[in-house]
């Protein structure tokens, strides 16, 4: 066990865990931030996506020992009231079906738009690659991302 101080959603949080513990489990089990989802555990589905220093990363693959310095944003920290432009676009275009993948999708989309405010289809495809939606709402996901730019 080791002690780590993480910067999560603008707050410092101290945890005592094994250095190899994936950030996903620190968020969910130690800090009770349950918005970040477990999907596959191998970084292939995207359900566990968080922002690490502004970059979308799979928290199931990031050991807590590598997450101590950079700021981390989870879905809980994306906006205070669920009113981030990407979240609003998701609702306006009825993107969620079952909703399980949506946290990871929203986190990947918001990171894309932070770095590329007017993304092309190729930009969207590249950024969202690996975010799996079992319900197949990819067309609505892409439309929602484009609508954020259109809304300004």
C-alpha cells in the first residue's frame, strides 16, 4: 500500500492503495465517484474514460501511481449541474439508448471539442474510436458532437 494525493475534479483527494490499482477502481471504490463505468477492464470499450490533464484516457488502464500529478476530471466534474454543452447536445438529440456507454462517450467528445472546436468527420471518428456503443447510436453521437460546434 502507498499513499497518493490525486487532483480530481478540482479537489485534492488522498487514497491509500496498491500502486498498481487502476484509477477506475480508486474512483469508484475508494472515492465513491460512480459515474465512471467499468465496461471491459482492458481499455477497449471506453466506458471508463476520464480526462487526465485534458486528454481522454481509459481509467481502467491507468495505474494510480501514474495519476498523482496531472489533474483528473470525471463525469461528475465535467459540469456542476449536467449542463456541459456536450451533455445538453446528448439530451437534445436523444443520444442515449441504454446509456451505459454514455459517460465515456461524453468524456471523449468533450476532450475532442476542447482541443478541436470544429472537428471534421475524420477528427470525430479518430477521437471516438474505441468508445463502443452496444446500442449503435453512433449516428446520433456524431450529430451531437457536430451540434455543439454549430451552437457555438
